[in-house]
C-alpha cells in the first residue's frame, strides 16, 4: 500500500479503519499473501490504524526523502504469522504483551 489519505475534514471518523476492514479481505481473496507499507515514524494515526488492522512492525528503513520509516506487514496466512511470531517473540517471562491471540485471526 502506498500514499493513501483521507481528506482532512473527514479524518478521525473511522473511514480509514473501515477501508482497511474492506480492502484487506479483498486483497486476500485476490490471492495476495501479504501487504506491506512504509510510514514516517511520527505518523501515529496511520501506524495505530494499521496495527489495529492486524499489521506487524517488520522493519525500519531510512528514506532519502522522508527520513526514518517503519515498515508494516499484514500476513494473510496463519502459518506466516506463526513463523514471524516464532522468529521474533520474546519469552513469556519478559513482561512483553502477549499478542499470540492475533495468530488465530
Ligand atoms: C492516516 C489517515 C489515513 C487515517 O485515516 P482516518 O480515516 O483519519 O483514520 P480513522 O478515523 O479510521 O482512525 C484510525 C485510528 O486513529 C485513531 N483515532 C481516530 N479518531 C481519533 C481521535 N479523534 N483522536 C485520537 N485518535 C483517533 C483510532 O485509533 C482509530 O482507530 P479506531 O477507529 O479503531 O479507534 C488520515 O489521518 C490521513 O489521511 N492522514 C494524512 C495522510 C497520511 O498521513 N497518510 C498515510 C501516509 S503513509
């Protein structure tokens, strides 16, 4: 996904969240395996909206135009989500939030 935006007068009304709830299943039905996107680190609204929609933080890059970027990935298939969680989860005793519930979605 790249360069999506909501007209300012209509922001913060749930339009983007509703768009993701419709668009992601559509892409899944088309056969896509994953969706990735890059965001400026201070764009809290889009980061929160994407995390709520099931995206994971999968990388950080430096862009010559926009500076530090967070890469987000939405895995459509549970085995991909499980593989990602296995690779990067910390042990239970660390006090980290348990997000394994996301793996069954
Ligand atoms: C980022 C953007 C696309 C989000 O669109 P939006 O329609 O405003 O987003 P939503 O209203 O669906 O809100 C998404 C989340 O933001 C938060 N949010 C919504 N209204 C809020 C408010 N009044 N106060 C604080 N947070 C709020 C919530 O976490 C919300 O999730 P929820 O609906 O599950 O509670 C939009 O703000 C935008 O176009 N920004 C400028 C362009 C841009 O930055 N695009 C992305 C480039 S990578």
